[in-house]
C-alpha cells in the first residue's frame, strides 16, 4: 500500500512493437525511480492480440504498483498515417486498462515531454535517456530507450502537476467572454 504522502505515477510510451513503461513514486522530496521496462510485441503477428497483451500488461502493472495516475504519450503525426492509427490503438489499450481501474489519465505530446525533461522539444531519445538517468539517479543501458521515454512521460506529468506555471496555464480561461470580462477597457462602443 502506498503511504498517503506518496503518489505513484505510471508512464507509458505506447507502441505496437515495443511499449515502454516507467513507474515513479513522488513524495515531498520529489520523484523517485520505481521500475521500468519494455513489452516486446515484435513476435506477435496478430494486431488484436498485441492490443490484448498491452491491456493485460498495463492491468498487471496497475495491480502490482497501485498508481493513482497514468501519463501516456499521445500519438503524433509522422510520414505514415497507418503508424499513427496503430499508435492510437496501443494508446487506447493502455488507457482503457487504466480507466477500467479508476486511474486518472493524462496525455502529453512527445515534444512536451522532451521540453520538460531536456529543455528542448526536438531532443533525441538518447538525450532524454541521459536526463532521465540523471534526474532519477539510475544507470540503464541504451537498449531501454522506450522505457526511459515512459519514465520521461511520468516525469513530465509530475512536473506539470507540481509547477505553479503549469497550474496557471491549466486554470487560464480561454473564451472571448472571459477576455471581455477581464479587459472591459478594450471593448469599443
């Protein structure tokens, strides 16, 4: 059982060939490494069996670590539309597993996570890997880049939820009505 002053975040870097996952715990001292790994689906030929395995793996991680939140990388558009559809399905399987267990789900674009971790939205997987290792005080082999990407998503979520600036952006009002009520002097009559 997780102590009340500690939160567990499960990060997922979805994929239909390699799915990375990372688990961090967060307390008053900040984030701490718990676990990470890769679900290798390359030998699985049936696309729907891959989705079932993703769902089962995320369920197993949730049952074992009892996270409160899932942070998932959102699919991004590449050169091939089929790729984004497959990534969306993998993400959907992970999100469905989390939602069925009552977890709050949050999505972050790859650029957003890279910016939060490295300070550069166009950072390479190796740069993300290096910063995640330094931040969490771990030493991992470069073959686990999908897993460190998942840890980066979890860390991005932690930073986003705990940053006063991020909170101000979340609470920002975006409608014209809000603008008009906040700036009546800018309205010409």
